[in-house]
C-alpha cells in the first residue's frame, strides 16, 4: 500500500503549516541543544541563587538585569530563567530547548498575524519561512541569553494579533505589552507598529475608531507606566532612560553627536547587507572592529542615510497604495530606531542580535518582492514563474545551510572566541577572549601575545588587563602580574576578579596581610568570608 502525502491539502491546514515550521526549527537549530553556557550566558549560572525559586517573584522583579550599572531592567526574561531552573534543572540543554520552542512560537505567530491582517496564507507562509531561516538570527537562537530578544518579539506579535481581532481585549493588550517590554526594553517599538495595524484593519469613521481603540490605548499607556515605574524604582532616575557602558562595548558614547549619527548610518547599511547577503557574520563588533566615522562623505554612511530616508518615505507613500510595503518598512524602522544609536547611545555599537526584531520587516519585504515578481513573470510565461520559485528555494537552502553551520559557533566558549577572533581581528574584546582560550590551554606565550595585541588597541578593558596579569603570574613574573592587576582595578569599570587574583598572588608569596587587604575589598569588608577564604 502506497501512502501519498497531499502537500496542497496540508498547506491549506494551518496546523499542518505550524508543524512544518516546528520541524524546520528543529532541523536548523536542533544541534544547539548540546551547546554549553557561553560568554554572557554565564550570568544565568552566576545568579542561580537569585533565580532558582520562581515563587520569589518580588525579588526577581526587583533585580536589575545582572548588574545595577548596566542600566538594564528585564524582569520577565529573568523570571523565565527561574522557571527554566525549576522545571528543567540546571543543564544548558533545558535553556536551549525553551529557546527553540519560543523561536517556533514566533515563526508561528508571525504566520498567523500576517494571514489575519492581509488574508493571504501564501504571503504569510513565505514571510514566516524566510524569517525562520535568516542567518542573522543565529546569534539570538543559538545563544541562551538571546531569549530577551526572542520574548520581546514574541509578546509583541501576540499584541499585534490582538489588534487584528474584531473585539480587542484591553487586558490582553496591557499584558502582552508589559511582558514584551519587561523582556527587553526595545519592544516599545511595537506601540507605533500596533497603531499602523489598527489603521490597516479599520478605516472607519473617527468616532468608531475612538470607541474601538480607546481602552486598548489606555491599556498600552498603563503597561508602559507600570514598566517604567518599576524600572525607576530598581535602577533609579539616572538610568531611567539610557545605559552605562565602557568604550569597549560602545565607543559612540564617547564620540560627538555627528560621529555617532554617521557611524549609526554606516551600521544600518551593514545590517541590511548582512541580513540579505549573510557573509562574514560575526558575534563581536566591539571596539575597534567598526571604526568611528568622522567624514560626512563616507559611502557606507551615505547609503545608510538613503535607506533610513527611504524607510520613512515608504511608510507614508505606500500606506494606502501598498499596505504590505508600508507595514514592512514600519516594522523595520520603528524596531531599528531604539537600537540605532541615532537618538541616544545604547549599550553596544552593533550586534547581529539587534536585527532580530527589525528583520520581521525584511522577511515581509522579501516575501512581497518574490510574490510580486512571480505573478508578473507568470503572466508572461509559465516557465518564468517556475524559475522564480526555484530562486526562492535556492535562497531558502542557502540561508538554511548558513544558519545550520553558524549555529555551532555557540557550542563552547573556545569555538565562539576562536571564530570571533577570525571575523573581528580588530576587536579588543575578541583578541582578549582569544588570549583566555590560550591561557586555559596552558599556551602562555600565545596568550600573552593576543592579550598585548588587545591592549594595544585599547588599554582600558579591565578584564583583559586582569587576564594578562594571570598570564604573567603563571609565567612566574609576579611584578608584571601585580602591575596589570592594578591597572585592571584602576580603570573606569574595574574587574572585580582582579581583587581576588591580587589576593591569590600574595597568598602564593606568603604575604597574608596583603592578601587580607584585597580580600576585604573583594568581599565588601565581610570579615567572616575573608577568614573562610584564607582557611581553604
């Protein structure tokens, strides 16, 4: 008996589409389940005591996102880590598994949202498919800490789906928005996008619109006020808007407004290019991988400016002529604005993870261009239409291959740091991290060289200075080790581990009094902890 599978019948079934999306997510990103906690993921492990009990809601929602100085407040993201610990244990497998489920939910929600809004299952499916395979997403999906990006977009899509209903639930609008922005602040972009969706959904009389959207609007206002009130209580007024960060993460904080804006436009053109043509994708763009632009004639900045103005133009020009283009542009523009460094400096100069939210607009636009081209060419000749389909399949396969291959970069810190050193050879952070790889392998000469190269680019990265001190300690050059520990301590953002390493060096020399001095600083003058440490 031969069992035949009817793809056309399956395609008409929404549940069948959702199952297909799930299979593709597992096929492309399933290997990440065996990845470890790497780099920023270690913050999850380090905060285990605070996150291990999900019943401690008040404590978790009263925490900053890792540190007070970072200026980030993402309580619901932290709460999901707590749920992860409670239900799936401490293994990284459970964290990666939930990330994949959440990613599938995003792709499914995007399909449902577009299908409802534009009443086109074909357009919705292709958009969701392209979004799923975009290689620029690998950093978010493969990296556990990318959950903040994932949930910010997921709950934003829930809110947008709510706006496509005939009867909008105000309490759900309030809930979805609060969960979105308390997952990551940049989800605030969904507010103007939601009103764009409202415009496309209901072009009725003003009185009818006011009646339908009055309470949802008040719900949006309520959710925003609640989030920023909590943020104010936890972070204080100084960090209500904006962040604190070092030169390494974002040199634009220390640049002029002109340099910041020109560089931001250059980064925009880079984002677009790497989203569509996924070449030389990289996990690190910190100082000085992207040199600051101080020349108004810079071609990349000029191209970014053209793209930026083009987005604004297309939002308004196509709002009635071609709503798909208008919404695609809106999704990219409003999601890009908070992470652009144009309005104010953010925590990083650039990062592929920041393109996760705006790439919804890219996926929709590519899908529209494909369908538009397909229908035009098919009318001329059926063969041309088939060639268009072949091109789409080729793009899908290429994107899938790149995503599968690159998802392995997050298997271990060694793999991540090694690949970053190759794609970001001018980054002080990548060179420093590569030095730590050599350090743990016992290759102290190679570690010293990489760390010195890092310091030659920027001599204020405290962790790199500390690591160089560790190398010299291993090479029995205590004088040099002390020199670099002191430098690590005296930077603008001191590395706390340098105090402990200073104490360990003095303990190795038998100078217990000096060790005690540095341990007091490390343990915030808790004498019991100091004594316990010395008794080990």
